[in-house]
C-alpha cells in the first residue's frame, strides 16, 4: 500500500464480500478480517485483495498451536 486510499480500497473490496467484516490499517499495513467460513474462505479473501491490485498473506499460526499440530495424537 502506498497511501490511505489504498487501505480504504482494500477495505471496501473485502467488506463487499458476504459474511466479511474487515478493517485495514494503512500505518501498520495490516488488515483485521472477521468472516463467516460458511460463506467465504481465506482463499477468496486473498483473491479479492489480489484482484484489487495488492498482495496479502495470512499470518502464521501462533507457535504453541504449531507445536500442538506437530505432535502426534495418542
């Protein structure tokens, strides 16, 4: 993002999706997105940002969750 208008554009595009509530912060170059997984998935969110001309990535899971996922179930 190069300006606050970019953040506003991304936010508007995301909020047009059914079941999505998004807030984009230009200063931190981050978005907070709440969504209904029954209506939209993470790939659709990323595709929407990409279609608007920007790139996005999902945050990495917290270390504790990643460690729990790596442990085999007993």
